[in-house]
C-alpha cells in the first residue's frame, strides 16, 4: 500500500523538526564558566642593578727568566709546576771562570792598597822634611802619588764588586712568588747574557686579574640614570665570576682599575678586577663572565615562568583586569634570581597570571586564584591544592556537544 512510506517520511521530518530547536537551546558545556588561573599581586622593590660582561683572565705577575751572564747550565734546581718563592734557586751556571775573576780582582785590590800605603808613607816623610832638604815640589809630587794610589784602590774595589756580582749571577733565582713553568734548556746547554730566549717563566695567579670590555655608550647611560635619580649609586662590592662551565665562582672580586680610555675601533673601555685564586681554578687566558652590581633601582619583579617571547622577541605577560585576561608587553633590564626586572608594562598592585597560561588568550574570562612562588620558581596554590590550573572543559572531562538525531533508522 503506497500510503505507509509517505507516513513514515512525514514522521521522520516531524521528529527532526522537534529535536532541532531542543539541541540548539543547550549551551556548550562550561561556556559560562570562567577559567581558573593562578595569580600574584605585583609589588615594587629595590633591586640591585647588575651588569654581566665577558672577560678574560690575566696573570697577576708573569716574569720571563733570562741569564745575565754567559756560560754552561750546570744545574736545574726546581720541579716544574711547583710554587716557588722569590729568591728560590732555579738554575746554576758553571762559575769556575767567574770565581777565578774574583780571585784576580782581590789580588789587584791588595796590590793597590799596598801601593797606597807606600805612597802615604812617602808623603808623610816628605812633609816632615819639607824645607830641610826636601823641596816643596817633591812634596807636591808625593801628594799626587797618594791621590793616584787612592784612585787605583777605588778602581780595584769596583772591579772586585763586579767580579763578585758576575759570580753571584751564575746562580739564577726566582724574582717573584709564583708557579714555575717547564725549563726551556737542559743541563750542558750554553747560554748568553741577556739572550732573547727565556730559560723558564714564573707566573703568579693568586690573586688573578680579570679584564672586561664595557661599551662607553652603556657607561654613559648608567651615568645618566644616576643623574636622573632612577638608579641609586653604590660601592662596587658585589662582583662575582661565572666560569666557562656556567658554575658560579666562590671568590668575591674587587675593583682594580677604572676605564681611562676608549678604543677607537670597538668603542669600549677596559676595566680590571681582581679575584682570589688559591686553588688555581682560574688560569691566565680563560674566557669568563663577570657579574657586577653597580647600584640599586626601583623596579617590579616578574617571575620568568609567567612570561613568554613574542615572534618579534618582545617580552609579554598576562594580567587580570575586571575578570578578563589582558596581554601586556614588558620592558626588562636584566634578571634578579628567577625574576625579570621590569621597568615598564605593568604597575604595582596589578594581578599577574603565573599559572594556567596554557592556551590562554587575551580577552578570555578568568577567575584568579592566589598562589605563591617557591624558591624554585614554581607556583603553589594558596588553598593547598596540588592540581594545576586547566581550562574548565579539560578539568571536568566533558566532551564538546554534537547534533542529535539519526535520519537513517527505521521505525519498528
């Protein structure tokens, strides 16, 4: 009978027309529920203004040891790599020839002194006999002979001092306290006085210098902030060092030399610091990072975990304004601990979103929940709950709504 299919079709369309408005009236699950986010209240604080500069270590003292007399090396009296004190024996040059020169100089001095004694005796006798058989010219000649003898004695004494000095220089000692390097000669090698090649090198590395180069532009900017009052000057006491491995060095640095000139090619000035180095952890020539606190400034600390970098490199964060997430662009001047030092973009007393940032969009309705930031930079809920902040739909496990009704089924 043809009437039955028509009735079935009409019944299906009637069911769809009744179901459609009912489905449209059901709101999506959680649409009216605001998303929970963890927040902290921003505060203004007095924070140190730090500058980080690359540097290079330089030995405190370094001396190239060279011979001052010629001869053959007869002894190497030190162990390489050891600490030596000023005056410790390093090398010995064969000194037989120089000892003989000393003996000859001593003999010359004795002869000169004997000649002086004879000339003085003659002058004394002539002076007693003057006018009674000795002419005045003879007395004058005797006086000249005494003066010449005295000059000869002085020359002989100087020659003896020089001979002794040359003999002493056959013993080569360390001029400074430090660490002595490998010898560049062997026993039996011939050396010459004041030769170009050094016998060895003595280096003092405790303390050790670290030289840094700072842009003259940034130096002037810091001075301008001091003059404007936005940066409070302080003594340069907090100077720390970071090794090539990223490890913070334990020793505290001290200021040695201020910038006194500007490089015409790089526009930078050299600044020198000194660090204790008793364990030889720093060797000359290492590349290091120096962290310098030059003053303090009023700024707002923003946790680094609450920020992100935009495509153009700018730093952004979310704040809550009237229950709505608002994205802000921040101006930072370095870090302090786990926080950014922010000077522009947020103000004191604003509510900063630090947790629940995943998929958070500007303009989204949020419900702020106070949290605390741990020393490790992790947000901890103030209400004691350990669950992380998520979107309402993800937290409840609800799935998105789907259209109801199936037009393909037949009625029994």
